[in-house]
């Protein structure tokens, strides 16, 4: 595409623009809604997956309770921090985060910080967990 975007991404962006213009999607309302409801609203949009929805809620709307269950860095940090044998799956992440409601977003930021500390200290975490963009964004599930 002319903006360096795939046809699928352009289609997604045009669809979101239409939803906003028609006032069927209100980002200010989303920021204040229950995190699970806001997540569902975003993932109902064609082209918006769970990870994209959660990261948008956290970093763009600053939603305090958004929980990026599919984020590999958060999963790995929780595995090590809670002494689990294996990295929790996306499904296992929801019950693990229940005690942190309504501040799961803050917990996610703490787990990302912990992951960065682990990575600097050990230097042996898998490369595929290395964030691709600076400064320290979440690691997208591949």
C-alpha cells in the first residue's frame, strides 16, 4: 500500500473510520467501560484481534484494567515470577489476573518491567520475545 500498509490493514482502518464517523464506536466511552466489554467491542471489529485490542486499551486509551492475556512477555514474566512450570496460555492468564482487578493494566505494566529486568539479568530469554519497536512495547503473540 501507499502508506506501507497491507490491503487488510487498510480495510481495517477504513472500517474503523466508518464506525467512528457513524458514531457506532466511541473511543472516549471505551476508555471508561468495563475492560472486558471494551475488549469485546474492539475484537468485534473486523481485523482487530485480542492482542491489538488489549494493547490499544492499555497504551492509547490508558485503560487501567485492560489485561493483555496473549502477550508473550507478560506470560513469560508471570511464569518466572509465580514459579510456574510452563508459560501460561492465553486462557490461563485470565484467572491468574483476577485478583488484580480493577487494576490489571497496572499489573501488566509491572510484569513488563519485571520481564525487562529478567532479560537484562539473564540474557537468555528467547529472541522471539524481544520487542520489535522501541521503547519497550509489549511483545506480540506470534
